[in-house]
C-alpha cells in the first residue's frame, strides 16, 4: 500500500497543472514548502502556480520563485489543489474557492487543529515543519533536489523551529537540514534575512508595542496591542509585527504571551506559550488553531471585548495546568 507522500506524488505527476496555496499571512515554513513543491513539479514538467492571498512578506522575497506568487486566484479549474498548512479551507483566504473547485484537493499540514478536509490528507503533527512533509513528497516524486529547492526547504525548517531552538526540533530535522546544506542551502542566509534585517519602522513599532505591555497580576500572562495608528506613526508595515509576541514570551515568569493586532479583517490574535500551556487550545476556542507553543485566530468585535474573552480563555487553560 502506498504511503501518503507516494499517493500525493502519483496525483501530482498525473495532473496537467497544480495550484499550491499558502495560508493567510504566510510564514517562512508555508512559503518555503510551497515554493519548493512548485519548483519540484516544474522540474518534472508539471505546470505549478503558488497562490497567497496576502502575498509574500519582504523577508521572503528573495526565495527562489517568490516573485511568481500570485495574489488573485487563477481562472479555470485546477487539476490538483494543494493546501499547505491550511488547517481549514477558510485559512486559504481568497483562494479557498479555487481549492474547492480543484479536481483533487490535497491537504498537507502539521498543525494540531487540522479539520481533515480534502481528498487526500497528509497530516503529520510530528513534523517540525511542513517543509519536512514537502521533502517527503518531492522524494516520492523522484525529484532531484536542486540548490533553490534546498534553500526553500531549509527556510521552512529554520523558521518553524526558531533556528532549531524550539522543542519541535528532532534528530530527523537536523539530519535533513544537513542534507539541504550539502546541496548548497544556507542557514546563515535565512537567519540574516528573517531575524537580523529590520527596518527603522519595525524597531519603532517594537518600542511602541512594548510601551503598551501589560502583565497579569500573577505575572504569568503578558499581552500588548498593535493598532493601525501605531503602524502609521512608526512607519511600519503589518509584517513588522512578526516576532513581537515571541518577545513577550521571553519575560521571566510568563507562561502565555498574546498580541492583539487590529486589522481591517478583524483583530488578529497571536499566541505563544511555554510548556505545559497549550496555545492551540486557546485558539481553537475562537475558531483558530496552530501548534502547542504557537497559535492564533482572528476575532470580530471591539478590541477590549476580544482582549477580555481571550484572557478568560487563557485563564481557563492556565487553571488546567495549575
């Protein structure tokens, strides 16, 4: 009986075209994995398109193939639609309907909260990054990895493991990273672009967000807010909020960090936690999802109300592990 990567490989190799879709607000893992898969398909003569409703953040514009990512769904019915790290079809944003219309929907994800949609579901919560899963698909397809593919996959792995600092890093992860480096991929290039290149606006925004920092009475929960006015005053972009919530988790004694970002689509809530607190459980309360240590959701309503409801859910999760 074929494995899931082998099943997916067979579908892709028999499809005239493939639409590969990122989740809204794509990160390095989602983009890196999606672009690597597209490059692998094209190496076998399969027409592949990568779609991202929110485009490509500046930190990832240098990735091979990033300039070809589309933000508007293509016309026609794709032969195969691959949802990358979309825990539900809705997480594909403007591309959700295009995925639904695909002749075969392939769901590749490693988040704990995947809803199990699609014709083929490759759901592996043990994978440190979706890039690990994409690697298995490419290997099953018989693709000979090139340096550009390797750089995309290494970007996926480095960013989703926090440069190999997070608990999801395994020996398998490190062995794969070494293999990709042997092909010419660079960890340094990823770290420099993603973590060590900041705009003046992003630094000003960090200062503004830290001024809004609030701690719970017992010091276990930290949260802050980012508003459109704060972005405008700082001269920052929406993507400059990346990393803020993780910074709050660094505070001594904090078990749970929250970032409330006011956007036109609603209030985006980023969650980061330390063991044993479960970020994804809190996110799922509001229709979101993610990992045990990192998750998120988008809520509608007044900011103060969203903060109050989120803090109540956080307190319930903290009591479970008291």
